[in-house]
């Protein structure tokens, strides 16, 4: 829980209580072994907690201080380091990369111009996507790997197949590239005035000043390079096939400036807060406000409401409401979500020790669901005071929503001339079954949902008014997670309500 020095206020306590209730169900729905998270508001940490298990064999709990392999979240650190050197005049944002490389060159053969630092920060160099130089053995040193990789006409893929190293002309298209951030890491290592290695620069100029005592960005995530206290708290990562979990072997990243971070949610949130606060945290300034503004300004569009800043991913949620951050995952066992929303004044980091092998799009599902919950909750806080989340059991809540939905569709959509008889309601309640084996059917919850919806004016506006009132028997922010157990999105279970 939150420390005594950062006790949340009454509003935040209600939010945290709701999260404590819903997170175990999000984990159950997505077969997640362990999860830990940190939440900040008003520029300070208000909550850290762990759920589930960090190791399934030993039964070690996942507490707030268990360390995760945070994968591509490392790109935020590399990006901040680049912008520190830009501020110092050591490096120019639009400098050609080759002007900074002396022992080899980085040239896109498709043209039509030289690659700049800005191109690498925005994934517009033309490099094809890659697997971060993954290997079971320690990789070559940073510069040696980069030189070797750039001299290959292709990237290795499946045995006997290859992927092109270059996919588009410079600046033509967004193409997420770990190798591009490897090049940025090499520039940091070569150009920083102190002559530090990349890892030592990140530790000295970002991690230590932010007070991140459980974090490192080492060249190798092993006992030789990780501090003992950090290594002892690393969670076990699992490759997930539905309910089956297989511990993943050690996979090293040669492009570690793009994905070698190990941290805790409570540590990493310090960097989000620094960026949210114009570049400073706890009295230490990482960057000037104008530099941070530039990093958080959309440079290129990715798709729809998604864009990329300088090493930062941006998402426009609504008018005057956007998020920034970066997700990360480490093959094949860990995933982490990292977001900040200045308009709602929160930052959130969620880490899990799982990788969905069947549905890779679900790597970040827990973090996304928790983030959506926090966003919806804080939006509603602006317009109406929150009440404690209804304390009924989860099966009761699931069945209650089924009752609401059944009446909306039986009465609202069909528009029958005669009322639904109580005997029919009793039979539905008594004979409902949960064939999925989750024990989610509760006859009394179903009857309560039926009863409440029958009292509502059966119009879209009447239903909307009810769902936004204190008469609703579940929390509105719980709806999406409840609907997940029903195998359908909230917008489909109650189609007349504008979620």
C-alpha cells in the first residue's frame, strides 16, 4: 500500500478501493500470474501494490517491490539521454547520424537523404522492425553489434528466411525499430562529455538523480551486471497459452538501449512524473520545460488518435485530454504499461510477469484495462462525487448486469404489448447456468438487475439516466471488466447506453 508519507486523500482512497476489488478479476480473466503497479496523482505517489505470484513454483508473492524486465520502456530513458545531450549542444536533433559516427556509417540504401537523430527518435529511419538482437548467449558489445548488423543485407528470421534490413526511404514511414534506438545508445556512449558507457550514463544522469533505487539499464540482465538486491527481486516471466504457463529462458537483447531496463512500477513512475512536471522531479531537473514540451509534441501520426513524439508514444483520448508514455515487453515473459495523463493529473505503471503467446495484442491488456478504469473514474470525479464501489460479490454483479441486459432487450427492443410475468423471471433466475465453470451465476443478482431495469423508463435517455445514477447496483467503471466475463464489450451488452 501507499507509504505513510503519501497517504491518499478520501477521493483517491475510493479509487484505490475500486482498483483493489477489480484487479484480481482482470488477472483471472487474462490468466496473469502476478501484477504490480504504482499510481501517482498531483505529482506524488499515492499507491503501490502487488497482486498474485512472482514465482509459481515457490509461491513467492508479487509485491510492490518485485522487479520486472520492462523491455521497450527503456526507449524513454534513451530518448531523455539524447535530449540531455541536445540541450548541452553535444548533439543536434537534426544532425545527420553519420556526422557523429566515425568508425562506421549508417546509410539507408533506399535514399533519399541522410538519417538524422530525429529520424531515429521517431522511428523514421527506414529500418525494418526487428527482435532487439535477441539471443541465448551474451551479445557483442554495443558498437560491434551495431556495425555487424548494419553490414548485413537482411535481418535473420525463421531458419532459411530473412527480413529486409531497410524497408522504406528515410522519413517515409513509421517503422518501429529497436536497432534505431541501439544506434542512439551508441551515440550517447560515444558523445557524452564524461566518457561514460551507455549504461553508466543512464544510471548517473537519469536513474540515480530520480531516486530509482531498484532500477538499472545494464548491457546484460545477469548476476554479473545487475546489483544483487535487484537480481534477487526479479520476478519469473511466463509464456502463456491460456491457463498454461511456461517459464521463459534467459533472452539477452543486443540492442539493450531499446529494451534492457529492469525496474519497479514505483521507480519508473518517477520518470513519468518528471516529464509531466516539465522535466523536474523531487528537486532535480532532468530537462528544460521547452525540451519536454518538444518531446511530448506529436512529431508524426501513427494511426487514428495515436502519434509519436520524441521517443514517446502519444494518444489523444478526447478533446484536451491525451496521454503520453511507452509500453514495454521482454520476450517471452514480461509486459509493462506506462502512461501519464496531464489533463486528469495521474500517472500509472502496471507490470505483469506474462506474455500471451496466442494473442500478442493482449500483452498490455491488464495495464490498458486498469488505465481505462482510472481514466473513467477521474473523468466522473470532475462532474459528480464518487460513492464507494458496491460491495456485492462478483458473481452477483455479473448476474445483475445480465438481468439489466435481458430486460433492456426483452422489453426495450422487442416492445411487447404485455408485461413480463414474475413467474418467467423466477424461472430464468432459477435455471440460469454458467457452463464456463467460473461459478459466475447468482440468481439473486439476476433478479435484482431485472427488478431495477423494469423500474426504468424504457428509452435510451431513461436507461442512460439510470446507469449514471446511484440506483445502479454496480460501479459504472466496473462495467468493462464485468462484460469481459460475459464475452462481450460493454457497448454491446447495453447498446442504448453511450459508454
